[in-house]
C-alpha cells in the first residue's frame, strides 16, 4: 500500500487477506490437478494447457499494465486539463493534499449515467474519471466524497490486487474453453490411432474441462467477495479522509436512485467497467443470488457502515 493519510482498515484488510489466501489454495489445487492430468496426457493436451497458461499470463499482464488505457477507451472518456475542468481539478487537488498522495490524471466521460472510477497499477499511472451525469447531480461535497472513495482504490493498489487475484479465474476459464472445443472437435485425449489413452475412461481434455469449471466457479465467487470488501474499505477510507460520511452516503443514495432510471441498453454497454465503478452499472436487485454475484455491497450495507462511521466521528 502507498504511504498516504488514508486510514487503514485492519478488519477488512484481514478479511481480504483471507480471501487472497483462499485463492492461493484454489490455485495450488488447480495446478496439482493439472499435474496429474499431464502425467496421463499426450502432447496435445499438454500443449493446450501450456498455451492456456501463457495466454492467461499475457492477459493478466496486459490488463495490469494498460488498465488505465483500457478503461478510458471502454468508457469513451477524455483526459481534461485544469483549464477545461477547474472545479473538478480543484476538488481532486484538495483530496490529494488531504491524502498526501500524487495527483492522478483526470478524465471526463460524456454520459448521463452518474458514476466514477479510478484505475492504474500505481499512483504514477493512475487516472480518475467522472461522468457528466455524476457532476450534474452531486454538489461539491458529495462529489468530493465520491472522488475520495475512488482515490483510495489507487492508494490501496486495488487494481494490482484484483488483477493478480483474477489470474486463477482467467486461466481456468481459458482451459474450460480450450477443453470444450477440444472435445467438440474430437481431440479429447485420444491417441494418434484414435484409441482412448485412458482405457475407456474419460478423455483427458474432458477431465481438464471439469477441473476448470470447478476452479473457475470457486475463484469467481472469491473474487466477487474480495471486490465487495474493497468497496467497503474504499467507502470507509474516503469517509474518514474527508470527515463527511453523510455526504458520501447522500451521494450513494442519489447515484443509486439515478441508476434505476438509466435505460437498460445504456447499462449493458457499461457492464465491462461495472466492477470499477463507484456504483454497479445495473438495476437495483436485492435477491440473495444477485448479492452473492455482485461486485459491490448492497446499498443498505454501504449506508449502514457510513452511518456507523458518522456515529464514531461524532463522539
């Protein structure tokens, strides 16, 4: 973590550490299963697994080192200078002074969807983006709360943590896809003469497919859990930095209410960046299943935490 004045959150850090540890166990189990598969596999299956590992590592590396460029391109945002957006730059300058951290690049996305995101592998490569819809709906103090939340993601190096954590899921997903097409086109572990190498057992690639599905499902759920913890940590850090949790709560309420009025088509287009956003790009849904799969905590959970912080600060 970068040395800033953002308040550490030991409880959430411990829970996030546990999640990363569990992802590590999943990765070890995954590799162990693949080793057993490789022992029985012919060169074809081994080559597919090797290619999946190389491609997965490349995708992870690319998303880590070019996350800022990818996010700006996907959102259609453009970087702006202090002369072009003096109030926005002024607010970010105040937060940087409070947090004692370098100023990120600043961008604006021309969309009515009220949201914001920050990305970049470190403070030197960071960019913070807000939409015109967000700036139109929030007052200065509410916007400051949202920006403090987003900049805490940079201070905590959330992009690095989430990208590394997602490697297992990326690798498992690639293997599932490769194994599926291998089975579809008859490559499932049969020898050159067309006989099954396992003496009538399951084809090698079908085993890889099953292992990959289980691994992907477990890592997906753990990463979603980690993402929700990160959002709670950012809420808490941003509220404590500005000293105005009620303003962040007000911004959350406004943004969540406005998101419900955004056309579904526009929300679908924003889905690739939903995990980065201050609030998820989807219609409010309180079902248990949607909560488990969500990248963000529920609005009620976030408001409850901010209310608790208000009580702590007023003592």
